[in-house]
């Protein structure tokens, strides 16, 4: 895979992201008409011997938005922090998104609808760029991650029942492999490893970090300046 070369001044700009994604990520219109991809990344990637321990066989379709906006003339990625009283993944950092509803025509609609519900982002400000490969979670979801640029002029109204905070992290930090850590926790009596990208007081880990790692490997791995 040959990636476009960038100057030092625009290596992490919105324009450069679009250049890198073109012809590499799955185009949104192709994803609408094409069959669901086989997973490219999954929760047990660092511990493949544990994959058979998942209790969920059927993978439920879901989608998230990886929202990229401009901050101080650089690309920055938007995240949500879930409230502490949710029944699942309480307090965790994630991308806006969720499971596909029966009324959703495709995973693009799912990502846009869930994002609008969670943080109040008008879909009219969202420019889809392309899909990463699906990500399979240990809880039985097949997540379709849609990378998108957020146009200027947007406003956010987070749902306080689900979202405790909304913040963004520079793309240059997230795509620097030196910030990709491997952590471990006890899971069902054994040690389970996972990617993590701590940023100040924020601890980005699990599926969210796994999808960011996939973005790095597809679009930024060959960037020798990182």
C-alpha cells in the first residue's frame, strides 16, 4: 500500500486525512450497497486464545462515528465519556454510536442517528469520509466505524442521561505509535491484554483504542515522521 506523502505543515490536517483515506477506506456509498465486511479487528486480537470464551455467538450490527474536526489548524478526534450510572460500559470513553435499529436503512444511518441522539450533532454537519473494517466486541457487537469530518458551524447538545462529557484529542497524538500502550486486566481468571492511549486524565482503551489502532495501521503506519 502506497500512502500519499505530506509536508510537515499539513501532516495531520483535515485535507491530509481526506487524501490518505481516498481509495483506502471503504467509500460510504460502497458500504451502503455491499455486504458487511468480515471483522478486521476484534477485542481478543492480543489474546486470540481467549476468543472462544465469548458467550455471544450471534454478532449484532452496530455503528460508530469517528468524528474529526479542526482545532488550532489541526485535525482532532471527538470522543464522548459515558455517565457513571449506565448499565454497561459506565464511565468509559467511546465514539458516539450504538446498535442498529430496525428502522435504520444502513450503518451510515445508524452512526448518524446515534450521534445525533447522544451529542445533538446535526447530520448536516457530518461529511462521511470512509469506513474502517468492522470491529467485533466480546459482548457480541459487530461495529462499523465511519470516519467523518465535522464541518465548521456545528453545535453539540449532549444527552446528560448517557454522556458525561464530550472532548477531543489531537489526531497527531492518537496516530503516534509511541502513544499506543498495551495494558492488561484480569478477565475470567486469566490475563487479557488490550490497547490503550492515555491522554492526560483520559484513559482511552478497549474497542475505542482498537479502532484507533486500525486507523493508524491503514492510514498512518507508513508515515516515517511519526
